[in-house]
C-alpha cells in the first residue's frame, strides 16, 4: 500500500495520515514513477529530479539527493514524520508543507495554520498567524508560495 497520494492539480504529494516513516527513494520517488506511468499521468511535469553516484573524487561518489521540482511539494500532517534520504526543493525554501491535522471544529482558524518554521521564516509564520480572517491568511500564504510581493 502506498504511503502517499499524488494530487496533480495542486502539485502535492500527500503523506497519508497513518504514515510515520518515509524513505524518499522508495516511498516518494519510486511511487511517483509508478504513478506517472498510470493512465496519462506522463502529461504532467515531473515532480522529481535526482542525482547520485556522481564522482566527487577518485574513489568517492555523491550520495543520493532528491529534488522536488516544477512546484511540487510534500504535504505532511505532522512534524513527527521520520524522513530518510536527502530531499530538497528547486522551487521553495523547503520541500515540505506541514499542517497540524489535530484540529477540532472548536479550534480557532489561527491554530489550523500551524505551518512548519522550516518552510517559513519566523516573520512569515507570525504574519499569517496574526492575521484575523481566514481569507487574508490564505492570501498571505499564497503570496509566500509564489513569491508575490
């Protein structure tokens, strides 16, 4: 059973809620390759580029590096996910968007925006959290994603 779901419309690789460990090569990259050949999914821009095995000296080679590209991002619900292997983003400061899923209907909307500080600066995070309306929060978030001033 795959640990992730691909949302091509939003360019999201969504880690399923029951997952606690991700191996980037096996659970993301290999699953994306399988997904991409289904139906007509090859029409979408590639989610990954990789490097590994490049010579770094006469006797050593580069380790495996995986880069999300073409505005794809990995969406996880929790900061407690263990991720093995090097994962980076060509388009964002971080390859992750981390949303706290443990919110109830009684939770204020500012608590829903518990976004990882590894993806946003402290100032960006605080600017979103301290915004009153949900629509303004979304607008600020979208501007950050697409680097809109």
